[in-house]
C-alpha cells in the first residue's frame, strides 16, 4: 500500500498495489482470504446452513468434505 498526496492536500491510499489481495474476499459475506483457493472453497459453502458439527469441538460447516478436512487436520482423526 502506498500513501499518496492529492493536489487538494488530503492523503489517500493507493490500493492498486493491494488490488490482488483485496479482490480475495467473499462476494456474499466479505470474509477475506490470503489465497484464491481458500476463497473459492469458502464460496461453495457460504450462505449455506452449517449442517455438520464437529464431534470434537464446536466447529460447524455446511459441507461434509470441509468437516472431513477439519477433523483430519485439527484432530488427526477420521470423520465418520
Ligand atoms: Zn462468505
Ligand atoms: Zn473440531
């Protein structure tokens, strides 16, 4: 991000530099992501009711596949 000064005197941020990063946010809820793949994965489930709840913690998700990944990574177990 680059701080520029307009002729009027007010400072403004030049978002051009961060355009790539700023574009990685959910169109529906505005959640931001560091990776494009994380956004597209989130977009599939965004707005859906979280029907799957983790047996090991309060985490909930709308997608069974997401829950399997969560359980595998966070708890090192297999989701049934
Ligand atoms: Zn979203
Ligand atoms: Zn969990």
